[in-house]
């Protein structure tokens, strides 16, 4: 037995690894790493008590008032019509207090902020000065040289007019931006180096190098997020459980609705001094990213921070709810030493030690409440806690200190990951490390026993529990793209041989390339064969791949893909109910059942794949953390663009990191100023700001609409009338080849003006027939606005898409989109809708009433249920008794949104001459693509 060498500790251990783990957890020091803070940087030492507004031990500030049912109810109805209700945590209630921590009486207003004078644009002299700085630096991202040239020309134009220049040059503009106090969290840095034993000869370079880590104080970053007025309406101040009023069925949405936040609040509230406080979970995310390959491998390692109190839609919309807080070090060495155990160990422990150092300023407030001001103006006592960590699998392995190939969540053996197994836990891992040597830990439990997770020094933090689900890398890029899509290719080659399999794969590519365009759909003109796959590429392929392989692969493979796609779209939902969890488990079971065809055919030998295995844990993770779409790596990967890649492109490439830090800080200050000016209503009537790097809008991209939900769905015609298209109804009839169009319009008007009249047009006397002018206005598109919170949408869940109908789209071939039309409002899903193809959008007047409408061709449903294999409805063009296309004129108010159809290819090869704009004309039967987006999936999935 080996005793602990720490004075006063009486623990004994069976082996050295147990002693090592005990010392690192209970008596920690930074192992083999020397941390030094440069003298020119603000000292980043452990926080002193005075840095926090701690409550004194003899707290006489009292408990939160108990007579405040309206301010802190334990249960209340939420949502329109009291459709849902919430039960709130009884102790961590988020009760307002004053700046010294004394709880306020019920209904008392917050302490007033020191408001600036109306019209105070400081540090800018005027609105024009701010707008110019924001335009040049944020929106145009203009270089200093170009700014100087522009300002020189501007100032020259003012000479002789006695006009005052706005800025003399870029230096003056930068100085003004830098003097902004809002959003100001300064960058700090510290150095690390290896201090362990070194060989006497041939010392590896990594042992002598010094590594810089740049970071911002996370406490101050959190303070900024909490105090942001923009977030006040989208912030949860206490854990809750939400239920449907009619059924008492539970549902999960935002982070604070999950069981983890509630359980943490239970633990924290064992200390009575925390009662009435607000629990603030710290959400972290990190991932290496490459900014340039052509000019050399330039990698960066950003660390991001968010908090669990802001709602998922805020985190997904990137409204400054996810903040860059650090650039971690990436150690490099020569090839000789890159694969050594010592270097790998140093690199991993450097990661954990750096995280522990960056976050140490939060630790005191994880046990003792501090006072912070929130965006609603109130002060509240705050207790921090380390929350979920957003990471891909490689990063998860590093975080959890496990061996690659093992599951980071459970103890299933790596050779049989889908077997039932207990979840990992910090306590269990520590017990194993004390009991077994390093080899047994690695071989039997997948634990790297000589690594110390950064969470070990923080209260209530279990890294195994905190690993968040990752839809992007585990499911979309992992299970779908890297596994199933590759397995299809291997299957075809094993069954048909390489030559015929390649011919089939070429046909699959032609099928994908021939699919009709749709707003926001990524095109694959050459099929799937390109080297660099992004997450967006995989998402786009997922939308169209299933119909493309049908007919070339057995039904079992088709059903495997269907199960995976349905799983992906279910877990991506904004709100997940108990019924949804049952459906998710059903898709997992079906996926496991149908994927066996790949093993039976010899395509794969094992399904023990960590990313695929992760599907099994999603139901439990949803119960813990709420809907996974608020914790996905797609959030941090999108943040890479604004925080890393765009700033890098703006540097001169000479020591770019320092320039990137300054660029990020200036962007934060400009954004904070704009939010402040907006809050004070100083930018109304002319605020045309855009996100950094947004550039011009893609004309064929759908858009997030940053406005509250006002309608379920609404469609209106575009405003721009097409002067080169028909201007009369007669001309439109010729243009469309519909000589009976005037009769169709008369039937439309008769129904519009006399909705209860069931007579046909031939039964109506001529004197009662509706009249209208021949003049019309034709437009090329309509805009559909609808509520789609599970897709990329605005803060209120609204989304905008464009429905096209024109002879030439973007100076190319014609485009006539399809749409859903409400025809049976008493039914649900596809049974309440019909599919049409839009032949023309136009408007005309009759009896002083303007009618916005569309000429459409109807589709008929094939069967009364979706297809059993693909799960998609099938439609075909409708014809009259005279075998003419069934055409009608409809009011645009009956259009719900755009629809996407994919041909039912069967087994016939697609000719190379077929292009996307041919798709709706040359094929006769179509799937209604429910996988085109999450809104369509919910709309067309009757059983979910």
C-alpha cells in the first residue's frame, strides 16, 4: 500500500496511478507545465474576494420574500391559451435584489441605470460618425489603406466648403472605436512551457518551446451577457419543467427545461444562503479550425462561451450569446517526436491545464453567490456552474480523457458499443484509477489514467455527464456521410463489381444533379465527387440522397437511410415531447434492425462506431439538457467564420493572431454600441445594419426573419412587376399556352365573389358573370413567411422563403416552383394540403378589388398513405377527363409555402442531358420531399 504524501491526508492506495489521480484531483498542481503571466499584461492570478460582490458569512440580507406569487410562482401557465404550464424550482428562484444583495419586495422596480443624455453618441460625435465607422469596419471590412484613401477623398471634397471631416484617417477612427467602454473585455495572455524531465541528448523541440494562450476573463464575459437588454425577454432565471396542460405530458425545449439544471439547483440549494439565487450554467465549446491551406497550414484553437439561461433560439441565431473567450495553444514538433507518448501526453494535459487556468476566475462563485445586474435592470444573486461542453468526437475524447474508439458517455466495451452498459461518472473513474494500473485502465475501461480533466478542480463538475450531443458530427457528417453513404458505395462494389458499381454510382450522381432547384438547397452539378466536404454539404446531400439511391439498392438499405433521416429530423426539433422521445427511440430501433443488411452482405464487419453508437444516448441527453439543437457544434462552427476566419482574412498575415484579437474586440465594441443606440431608439428610421461579413444577400437563399411570431404562415407577391412579361390576360394566356385561361379566371372570380354559390360557370346567367379588366401585373416570385423554429430562423422563429415562377432564373433556364395549397383545413398534415406547380404569379382588379393570384397545375396524391419504404408521399400531375393538365387560378392566400418534389426514378438510368429545370417536365411521378427542411418534415410526418 502507498500512502498519500500530502500533510494531513490519510489516504492509502494500491498502486501509483491511484496515488497520482488522487493527488491531481484533491491536491492539484499544474503537472509538468509552467504558467507565467507577462508583466505587461493585467495580472490573471486567482481572484481576490473583493473582485466579487460576495455576500458576507453572517448574511443578514434574508431569504427571498415568500409573499410574491406573481414574481416567483412555483407554477404558472405559459404560452397562448394556457396551453402549457411550468413547475419552477422552489429554491433557486432568481429573485431580484439590490446591488448589495438584499432581496427586493414583490413588484419593486429595479435601481435606475445611469442613462446617457438623449442624443449622446459618445464616444462618437454624431450618428453619422458611428454609422460610418460601423459601415467601414463591420460591414465593408475595409482595409486601413483603403479607409485612408476614402477619407482623404472625402475630406478633399469638403475643402473650401468649411465642412468638418468625420475622421482624419483610419487611426483616428480606430482610436474612437477603441475608446468605447461597452463590450470591453480585454484580452490577456499567459505563457506555458514544459518543466518535466528532459533527455540529455536530442531534446525534442516541444520541450523547449514556450506556448502563448490568449483569453478574456470569463466572469466579465458572463457579466456582459447577463446584462444585455436584448436577452432579457429570452432568458430563463430558474430551472423549470414544462408540461402540456391537456395531457400533463412533459416537453423539453431550452436548456433550463432539462433535468440537469434542476438537479444542479437541488445540490446548490442544500446551502440555505443560495436560496433565491439564479443558477448560471457555463456552456463551453472548442474546436480547431484551419483558416488557410494555400499559404501554409494556419490552424487556430478558439474557445467559446455561452450560458444556459439564454434560450436556444438566441444561441443558434448568434446574437452575441456565444462569445469567443480564448485561443488555446496548439503544440507542434518534428515528425520524429510527434507520435511519442510523452508529446501526446503533454499536448493533452496542456489543453486541460489551460482550460482550468482560464476558467479559475469563475470558481469562487460556484459555491458562494455573487451579485450581478441583468438585462431587465434587476440585480440578482448568481451561482455559476460548469455546464455542457460542445465538441466533436475527437475533442470529446480529449475532454473525457478516454481512449479513442470508446464511448465518452458509457462503459460499453469498444468491441461491442451498442451493448447495455452503465454511464461513466467522475466518482466511478476515480475509484477505478485508485484500483487498477494504467494498462488495465486503458484496455478494460478505455480510461487514460494519467490525464486529469480540467473539471476535476471545479465543484459539481462531471466531464462525462457534461459532454453534449453533437448532431452535426455524430449524425450528419458521421453516421450519414462517413458511414452510410460510404457503405452504399462499398455494397455496390461487393455485389456488382467495380465496373458496374461505378456506372450505378454515376447514375446516382446524375439523379442528384437532376433534382429540381429549391430555395436554399445546395446544388450538386457534378454529383458527390469533391474533396472538401463541409457540414452544409452533408446536410444538403441528406435532403436528396434517399430517392437517388432507391432502385439501385435493396429495400433494407432504403429503410436504413429513412430511419436515420427521421431520427435526425426528430432530434433537431425545437420542442421535443414525450411522444417525440418515443418516436426517436423507434427510429433508433428501426435503424439498428435495418442496418444489418450491411453486415450480412459483408460490407462492414462491426457497428461498434462511437459516432453511430451516440444515437443510443440521445433520449437521455434530451431529458438532461433539452433540445439538442441548442448545443450542436454547428453553432461553434458558424462562429468560426465571424470570430476566426473573417478576422484572419483581414490581417496582413504577419503575426496575425494579435491583429485578430484587436479586430474581434473592435467588432464587439461596435456591436455593443449599436445595441445600446437601438435600445435608446436612436437608430430608428434607417437602421440598415447587417451581420459582420454578411455581404450581399444570396437571391436564392431562404432567410431568418428577426421578428416575433405574428402568423403561422403568410404569402404575398413580390413588388417588382415584370415589364418584359405579359401585361394583359390575353397575352398571359398566349405566354402559358392556355387558351382557356380567361374562362379559368372567370371561375376563380365567381368563387371569390360568391363562395357559397355551387353553380358552374356555364350555369350562371351572363348578367351575373363576374367582370374584370384585361390588364394584369405579372411578377416572378412570391414570398412565404412562416413559423419554423426548428430551422434556421429569426429570434421569433419566423422564416422567409421565395417561390419562383419565371421564364429565366438568374439569366439561365426557366424555373417554376411547386407549392403546398390549403384545401382541407379540417385535416392534418399532407391530408390537409394539395401540391401545385406555379405557372405564373399575377394580380388584377375586379370591381375595385385587387386579387393577387397564381396560375397553377394540380398534382394528385398516389395512395392514401406515404410510401412504406421512404416514408414520403407520392404525387403525379393531375389531368382532366380530356387528358389536359388540370389548371386553375388560386388566391395566394391559399398557398402555405413552397414544396419540393423529387422524381421517383425507379431503375431507369437518367440521361446526361437531363438538367434540374427539366425535372418537373420529363418525369411523371414524384416524392414530396419531407426532408427538404425541418418544417416540411413536421408538416408531412403525420405519425410524429
